[in-house]
C-alpha cells in the first residue's frame, strides 16, 4: 500500500433546505393559513480517528468532501429531512490545519475521536413561523443557509511507542521484521525503506508495544537531505528512541560516528528530541567485524554513561535483553492520560436557536 502522510482537500458541508411558503387549501377552512414547513439542516463533514488506518491514501484523490444538503420544506406543515453527515475515517495521529492560515484545528490522537471540520447550514424557516394577528397569511419564508466550506491540510504523524532510528543499512528493517509481524522490504542496498513501517512487538501476558521504523536519516537530514524531514516528523510522536548502529565496510559505517551524527540530526530537527529517552543498540553482531568493534564501542559509550545493547537479528542473540530494556524504559515513560473527548454536536443535535445563531454568525 502506498504511504501518504500529507494532503490538501476541501470540506463542503451541506446547505440548509429552503423553508416553504405554502397555504392551506382545505374544504371548510376558508381562512386557510400558512402551512409551509422548515427546510432541513445540511449535513456536517466530520473526521473520525481510526487506529486501523496508517496512510492518507484513501483521501489523496478525493479533493472535495461533500456532505448531503437538507431537503426543502413542503406544504401541509411538512419539514424537510436533514442532510446526512459525512463521516470520514482518517488515521490516528492526523493533524488538521486550515490550509489558508496554517492554524492547527485539531489533533486527532485518540481512537474514535471525532471533530466537525465543516458545519452544515441551518434550514430556512417556513411561513408557519411568521403568522401574526396582523398578518395571518404570511407569504414570507427563509432560504436555507449555505454550509461551511473550508480548505484543509492534513498531516499524519504516526503514533508509535518506540522510534527506530539509524542510518541506511544498519538493519532496522530486519530488526522490525524479526520482532514483529511487519514485513518491510529488506535488501543489501541503501534506502531500501522508503516509507515508515509500524510493527507490534508482543511480549506475552497481553503485553505489547509499537515500533515505528523511521527511514531516511543521513547526514543533513534535518535540512532535507535524502528523504529528509519528511519522515523525521514521525519521530516526534514516539515515547522512546532506539538508536541502531553497526559496522559495515560497504557503505562505510562506524558506530560511534553514526551515533554522534544521529544525535546532531535529531537535535537540529527538534531540540526536544535530544532530550527524549533513548537506547543504543549495536546490530549485526553475527558479523566478525561487528564483534571485534563491540568492546571499543561499549567503552566509548560507557564514558558517556550510555549502556549499549548488542544483538543479531539473524541469530537472535541479544534480542530478548534488548526488548526487555525497551519495555522497561517504556514503563518509566507511560502514555500521558488524555482527557475524555465527547463528539461535537452536529447541526441536528443542537437546539434550533443555537443552530440558527451559529449559521447566522457564519
């Protein structure tokens, strides 16, 4: 599936139906009177966060999201039917911005969270509301109010517990494929991974955590080099970082230099990332050159009071110790409790006067 993490689109809420200006024409009721019903309210455009989605691909080619308009009022006191709201499912972790001003409208970071991005127009009142002792047969009725139209920019930042960072060919894809059911592309050339991958690591007793494999980090990534900060933004959502380094003669990889470069790129992209809890792991321990470099790397990192976890995804050596350390670090930094969010009322849920006020203000 193609990974899409940023799109722009238009949300068009439904227009309100027109009120009716009808009169009663019934036998034995010579005075008749007004009988025009109200128009129905237009449908809202609503975004709903769905944790099963991981890409904005479904919306890439839907440039305009249009909700149903309200029906017009009719004679015999018949009210028009309200337009159906358009509920659009989007990935958990999507931020919605006003495309014109850049203002953040909502951050959909809770499963099932809903937000009305465009409100439907209020239906116009029929002439039954305008009868007075002086005018018992009014011919006036209100037109429906237009629904809101907004230009939106959607930006997805994946929600993962652990952000897996490292330079190309250090074994990130092999690691996530080994510890989870994720199946990223694995090959022996740089930039094999072109999109972030999510994998759920099960630890038994209903314990699990989500690892996000972040591609594209090279020297200058914070300035857009390689795949640049297009994917570095996904690291911001993770609670713990896992730095993967290794020794590789082709392309040349030296663990200490790689670790220092990673730290610089993350800090340049977002200074807060330099303060994020992090673990360091030396991968490809099954290779002789990595085994030889392990002691020196541990000593260098020990001088910085940083513990190193060495492992081999190919043989499984050291994997359990690394995953235990990751799980322990996550326990120190639990997910902050989020306030319960009630779904915002649609036009049909609100009292008529409140709906009218909102529509008039628009």
